[in-house]
C-alpha cells in the first residue's frame, strides 16, 4: 500500500526539479502516487526514500518519473459554462471573423487533449448547435498530448457512463453510437481530428488557430517560469482576435502575454494587439 505522507514528501522534492509545482498536484496526488508505488515495486525497492536515491543515481529515471506525473482526469463538458459560452458567444464571433477574412474553416487546437473528451465535445457542439448557421465553414481540429497511451485511447473514442454524464442529451445522441455504455464516438466525428504526440513544453503545432483550448495542464502543473515560457508560445500560435480557453480554476501568468478577458466571469480570453 502506498504511504501518502511519504509520497507527498517525495513529490515536494522531485516536482520542482521537473519544473512542476506541488500545489497543482495536491488534490490529484493519489493518481501519481499509485504509479510511483507500482514503479517502486517493479524495481524491488523498499519505499519512497529508496526510490529517491535510485532517481538521484539513475539520470534516465527522471524521464520515467516525468511521465508518471501526467494527470489524465477528463470528462465531457467539463466546466459546462465554458461550452455554453463557446456556443453562444465565441463560435459566432470567430465564424464572423473567418467569413470576413474569406476563410473556409475554423482552426482549433486542443493542447493536452488527454483521452479526447474535450475534442469530441467541441466538434459535436459545433456540428449540432452552430454549424447550421455557418454552413460554409468547416472545422480543422488538431489535438496534441505528450502521452501516447492517452492518444491511443482518444483515437478509439470509447467512454464509460461517468465520462459523459454532463454531456447534454442531444449532444450525446449525436456524438455516440448506441444509447448505453460503453459509448463509442461516431466515425464521422473521430475522423475530423488530427492527433499528434507532442509535449507543449517542447513544441506547438503550426498556427494560426482561431481557438486554443489549454485547460488544466500548463497553468495548473507547471512552475511559474515554465508557465510563462509555454503560454507565450501558445498565444503566438493564436490568431489575433482568436480565443484562448484555460481551466476554470487557473489564471494567466502575471505578465502581459497579449490576451484580454473575453468574458469577465469565464476563463476565456481574446488575443489582442
């Protein structure tokens, strides 16, 4: 059994060296602790103290540890107010701007897409509630994540009942084959996504994008210096006037990165300047 106190002490030691921040992991530490506990067992070590010594003497283990610190919690329509705002405010504004430019598609990037719930929710929202008012516009959707196993799960598009419980019933019927769990995303929706195994700390897909969803990753788990580095590059990939969505409990770095609030009550920003 994983000893939580020992794991917390270990995380508070290792996370800063991975350029991550302990406060972001406080509520989700059990997921990471279980992974590290299994790794300790694989290595035949006694406890977290022994594993710390192992990490200190095996440089290659830091990469393994970094991978174990990826949080994979996700669900459809997480932060429902954000999706309602996308439908009523953000998508119409982005569509109008795209039409004015003469574009034929809106480009969307889901950064840290995990198992794909966010990506599919955005597509089905556009398809069922927005596209009929903008029939001349398509979506071009790119989804990236550093974890190849999560990307594989996302591409399969199969989810249990808990993952879809917040998804409105009309969107659920449109998104999935069948009416009971396990729910499988329809082929026509899955085929709209271009998936890429990419770590946002190292690279970003080529922009510009009209909408970037960067939620519950950079601004939750990375340390402040790394947050600023990454978010500057994320915003650079955003079209002027485009929308940036972050997590409901997150804040942008306390520096000017070229974004103003789109709506005061929601974590949605617009690139300006």
